[in-house]
C-alpha cells in the first residue's frame, strides 16, 4: 500500500486542449483569407465614405533589362536592294513606281477647210472653218482626208454640211510642179444632189488644196485614171482645176 501511495501517477493533458489549438489556427487562416478577399471592396467602401478615389492596383510591369551592343561596320550600312541605289541622307523615300519616260506629244497644225451652207432662200455657198489636225510629213493628204470626214458636231450645229459623198476616199496625192494630182475612189464620181452639189463638191476640194502656197491647181483622178466628166450632169474634170475655174 505504501508503494502505491508513495508513487504518483503522471496525468496526461486533457484531450480538448489540442482541438482548441487547431480551432484557433483554422480561425486565423479564415480571418486572413477574408481580409485579403475583402481588401478591394473595403477600399471602395472607404472611398465612398470619405469621397476620395480608391488607389488603383499597380499594373506596372518590371522594366526589362536591355543590353545595347555596338553595331559592326557592316551592320551600320543599309542592305542594298538588287536593282536600286542607296540614297544619300535627306532624300525622300522612293515609292517603288518607276515613271516611264514621257512620250512625245503629238503636234497639231491649223488647216482651213471648206463646207457648204444653205441660206434661207435655198442658195448654196461655201464657208471656211479652221480645224486643228495632227502634223505629219503629208500635210496636203491629211487636210483632204480630214475634209472627207465631214463636219464635226460643232460645225454641224453652225449649219455646215458637206457635198462630198460620205463613202468617198482619198487614195493618194502626188505633186507635179504646182499641181496636186489627187486620186479618189469611184464613189467620188456620183452625187445624187444635182449640179450645184457637184460644183460645191469640187470647190471644197480645190479650195482646201489651194490654201497651200505651193498648190495652184488640182487634177482629179478616179481609181488612178483621168475621167472626162464627173457624174451624169457632166462636170468636166479631165484638166486641172483652179479657183478661177468656178468663176463666171
């Protein structure tokens, strides 16, 4: 009995003490988590109460470190592009579009042409117009060819008409001294509008040709041959015609 009473049995800690410590640790973790989660709402609420804007969260990224190495002599020069030249400093950049060389602009000359005009009494007369035509080595041929094309729309509005058949064509022009030998197609011979129209037709050609100082007369040919008369009315064309041929 004495040995039992003399030895004291060690008492173990109460079992609820460990559970209490774990409870407080969990509670501390929950409080910290709630505080972190409620940080931004608390800032917004504070701003509403005090009237000051809440400080924005910093989004600044750390500045990266950049090492600048000196360029080598070969790297300092711009790379050459095949087919191009390096422009000196201050030169505007090239657009990459090459401008073609300007083509030679055609030159024009003034030509006086003659067309018919009919007055209120029905009388037929000739009126002259000045027209610009391309310059070439055959100015007389170009003038008569332009005459055969008839009046322009503007000239038609002025009352000018042509007595030359619309399908007549100039086949060639040859100078023999001061006489221009003009070869026309077969359709030049026929004019269904009468003797006055035939007369005006020939005058249109002769007057336009003799505007050239070197031309004094015109010899009419039809398909390369000289014919005696023009049309069924009998306008004689087997000899050179001058402006004087239509007077009297």
